[in-house]
């Protein structure tokens, strides 16, 4: 018992200067009704890297109803989508080496999930950042904001 309390105290002691283990792990689901499980992704500014997991909770193949998750500045979203659309499904609807894209997952079919790791050095708390699905036609409903603070 004493050992457990001591362990907790140590964890809290570290928390003041660094994020909790797990705090930099983010999970988002794409639902069967073509929506994300959240409209807001909050990233703690102490996270140098984020593990982002996307799960497609639907059951349709990716060519019909695939979903990904792309993060960019809100101001870049439309251009990223236009170029992604041209790139096609084989490129996960993201233009290759698109410098405007901060992070993206592959397009996932129903029941699939993927975890990506990305650095947060392109994020800040001044610009507006967005996450969205770049599968053609989805971003109008599949989008949200990314907050880094
Ligand atoms: Zn989608």
C-alpha cells in the first residue's frame, strides 16, 4: 500500500513539467454514419510527439466508404483536399510530400484501425488547425479543429 502511494506521488511530481504518459495518445473513430467521434482534437503543448489512432467503425470497403484523418492549417485545408482528390485512393487522397500536411493516416476500410506518430513542431496556439477526411466528398461533415495548448 505504501509503495503504491509513493508511486502515485512520483507520477504527480513529474506531471508539472511533462505530460502524463498516455496524454499524447489520441484516439478518434470514424463512425458508420460518416462522422468523426469528436469535433475537437486537443493536444497538450507538452507533447513533442503524438500517437494518433484512427479507427473506422463502419463496415464498408475503403473504396466505397474509406476514411482517413489529415491535419493541416485550416487555411490550407481546401488546397490539400483538391490536391488529395487528384492524387487518388492509391495515395490515400493526400498529395505526395505535401508540405501543408502536418500528419495523415492512410485511408481505412470498415473495421480497420491505424496508429501514426507525428511531431508537433508545426503546431502552435496561434494559427487555426483542422483535421478532416480527404476521401472525396467527406470533409464537409468529417472535419474538426485541432487545438495545441
Ligand atoms: Zn471519410
